C-alpha cells in the first residue's frame, strides 16, 4: 500500500453558515490522501496502473464549485463520495482535509479545518456506503 496525496487545492467558493459567506465566498484549501495499492504502478511505470490524479482533482473542485453548503464536515463527506465515484475500486481508505482561510469572525486566525477519514469495507462500491472512522 502507498499514499497518493493531492495537496493545496485552492478554490474560492460560497460555502459557510453566514449569509455574507455565501454571497462573498471564502477561500477553501483541500488536501486529499488516498491509500491505495501502488505496487503495480511502481513495477510497471505505466499511467494506467495508478489512480487518475486529474479525475480526483476534478471531483474535489466540482464539489467545491457546486451547491453551497454550511459545514466543512459536509464538504469533506461530499468530496469523499465524489472521489469514490471516479477512483473508488483502487482506494482502500482516504483522508480529506478542507480548510477555510481566514474564517468569519476570526480575523487573526489563518485557517480552520476539518479532517475526516473514510474507508470502504470489502466489496462495497457505492458512494452512499461511505463510512467515517
């Protein structure tokens, strides 16, 4: 097993509890850590033997650009569901971290973030079967 990481995905988006956050938007930075069997790609050096990093990146940016949500926890879960759809079978578990840069009401705070770990039990394939640990 190995970890494939995509870090620092920065998107301006209208998520947040407060109305002005949904109007003005916030900057969100997302990190994705995917645990997967990397042995085939390590041995073959072939793109088709690894995860499609661009598809994972696209899943993250699509969720962040999508309909507004209130909570970072909900964004993490939606991102995980989308990643299962584009790269699911190859992933044993994933960790998603979504940070809000300079959050409302905390001008001296650099960021707040929520980090959640998700895994899929043997044989589960649908995004609605995501479990949080």
